[in-house]
C-alpha cells in the first residue's frame, strides 16, 4: 500500500522562479522520445506562469543620469550604454566588506586593495607562452607526480607575506569573500553577489582554481604544473588521497572528519552520518548517484548548471542549484569537514572550506565533470548574455587584479589545460525500478486528495502532482524535458539540511540510490548570509528530471504522480511541488 497522503493542492505557483528560455542545444542521447501526459490540453497562457503584481521587482542600477552628464561623460547614448553595462552582474571588488559566518558573526575575508589598485581585463595566454598543462587523477601514478608538486607549491604559498594576495590564506579568503556576502553587486549596493546555488557555480569555480593553479606554477617555476583532481566518482578514487593524510605535509588539514579517513569509502549522498554499507555497496551506490546527477537530472542546462542569477537579483529569493552542485559537490564538502567543529570546519562550511588544500583537488574534479557533460554527454552552455557577461575579479600569479567573464572560460584550450582521460564507470550504473515496470502506479484513492502549502517537513510528505498539460507530439516531444520542481524551500542557512525525493514509491525505506524511484536529494552546505548585518532565512528551489524516470517506471502515460519528500537532516519548509517542461533544444 502507498503511505497515507495529506490533502493537497498542487497548483502552487512561486513568484520567485519565473520560467526562463533555454539555449540552443543538440538532442540529448539519453533523453527518451516517447512520453505523454494524459491531462487536459493547456494553452500557452495556462502553461507559462504570469508575473505576480505583489512580487518585489528588481531595482534599477544606481547611476544618476544628470550627474553623469554634468561630469562630462557626454550624450544620453553613452549614459544608456553605462546603464546597460551596470546590468551585467559583477562584484564590487574594490569595496569589500566583512563577510558573515553562521549566527551573524563577522569575518574579514577581503584581499588587499591598496589605493591605486587597478583592475585589468583578462587576456588568455599566448599558446607559445603557456605550456600544455594536464590535470591528472590524484590516485594515479601520474597524479602522484602532480601531488608532490602541489605539496611543494602550497609550502611556498604558506611562506609568502601575509599581505601578498597569492599567500595561501589570502587565496582561501577568496572563497570566503565570494560566498559569504563580502561583495555587493556593482550598481546595486543593497544586493549581494553570490556564486553558489545558481548558474554561476561552475564558471566561478573554474576561474578560481585556474588562478590558484597559475600561482602554484609561478612559485614552482614550472609552467607545466597542473592541479591533481580527486576523482571520487571512480571506485579507485573513493578514499581521501594518501598525501592529504600525512601530518607532515603542507596538504594536511587536521580539521577533517576522523571517522572518514582511509580506508573509509566516501559517501557521495552523505547526510550527516555513516549508513553502514559495506565498501563494495557504498561504491556501487556512489556510481548510481553519479548517473542520476550527470544524466537523469542533467538533460538541460538549467537542470545541470543551476538557475539564473542576474544583476539586481536578491540572493535570498532567486537561487536554485544544478544537479552536481547539490550532490556530489555539497555532500563531499560536508563529508570531509570535521564533525568535532561547530560547522564541520574546514571543508564543511563555505567561509573556511578553501583553507583545506583538498578543496582545490575536489573542485578540479567538479570542473572535470562539467567538461565531461559538455564534451561527452552533449550538454550545452547557456546563451543568455547575462550569464556570458557576468564578471569576477581575481589576483593572478603576478599579483595583479584581473577581471574575467564567464564567456572567457568555456574553452579549456584557451585556458591552456586539459584533463587526462580516466574511466567513468558511472556511465554504466543506471538505476533500475524497484518493482516490475508498470507496478509503480498511483492508487485510485489518491486522485482526489489535495495538499495545502507551505508545509514543514516534520516527516515523510506525500504529494499528488498533476501533469499541467498534454505532452506535445512529434519533434516537440523530443525537445522537452519534464521537470519536477520543489519550490519555496526555506531553511536556516547556518545549518546543514537534507531531504530525499521519490516518485511513485510506496515504501521509501526499501528504495535506494540503485532504484529509479529515488529522484535525488536536496543538500545544503552551511554558510552565512546577511542583509544589513543580520542573518536571513535561505530560500531556493530544486529541480529533478522526470522524462527518463517515468519511461523506466512505465508511468509515462499517467496524468498524476505521487511525490514523496523525506527529511533527513535539519528543519525545512517547502512552498510547493509542481511539474514544468524545459526545452532541451
């Protein structure tokens, strides 16, 4: 029998997550071509959410027109161009403020910006001036060479003067500043710049470790140096690499979970406690999770890379992470952090995460997965200028402040590095239905119930969700992904939270990562946010791919689905559950 189902109204519409057009992309090989939804046809007005007149509107950037013209900047055309530039998201780098730790404590993460600091635009190194750099797996023989060089580079970074922006602590503070409210948005002094839980996650971290790597190479006097990547997505890499565990190594950090040291196998779906699986079973579940996050939940750019975050947006209301950021990225941060510390410092919380040298190997692997999604799985980048023109500022190996844009990091050959090929066994770890195809059907008596939102997850919550319209036929059918949206997720950003999501499952305790019915999870890494120095509640949404899942379950013709949310850690309120369609092409 299916579990008891609370009354439900599935038509909840959040004002915080409007529908956005998606970029052009080729058809995904993993996208199923035969899906239908036997709901009544909906016209486009019914399908497209309309603006809520009570919503808070994005403010205009602050640039006084009269003052601009009086200062001699010329015509109104130039003024309009200046306003247009301000609309592109950028951090106010030269006006860094104190960042915020959980519970509202302030911390200074600002890098030095002495008077006269100039910010120059990034120019990719000439091919002749930059040797090819190959990032290798930390557990491999080739990786051991890079690991030894990395150890030496961090030793040198730690010895640099405290005011040198290449100093290891200064480099760690870069993550703290960008992730904990130290920068406002240019043109919007009351809006914070944030690089997690949105489409900025991948490009920011690619740039961050790029400059970190270049600083290492400069200090080593070895332009061929490349960071090792910790390939925790492969069974051979599912333990902390040995050199990170040597207490006399510059790569060692005492603030790690002592119960997770080798030979303990990593848990890519970690929820705050060990599950007691055998090493073989844990490795198998890890591969199943990787399949879900790289394929099942990655059919569109928005599913894989996260939701839009544009100039003037409010970080407390507009964010939503992509699949890989949620897990394994977030889960591995929490897994590596020290359970003896209040917030699982260092890796387990964003303000201190980059103080652990393992952070950069962790993010090198995250970056590699982005590259695999594009080059192997036919994923496509966003084409929205707001994404492409978003800029960030870093110090380079010459101690110069450099402005970079998202669009400049999309071609690895221009950045001068690549990844050595390794096996990706998760490609063959497709989950399977827990029961025979067609048995995962909604019980008849569940069709009349409704659910009132918002709802606190104080236990398993069952929601019956109606498909909003009939699946389109012909070519259009192949270009859309059905997406489950959990919206209005509200939680305390200072705490780790996690809940799991299932579809058409009548016994979630029997359902595992190896089963199709488990869609995935929402996981948050604790971090500080502030509004005028006060902590605020975090609010976001999470999206899961449904098309392939329903095909596997034999439920592609159903007009109603049972969605079950199971809290695993922390206090969480959900604002609603619905189905949308996203364009793949």
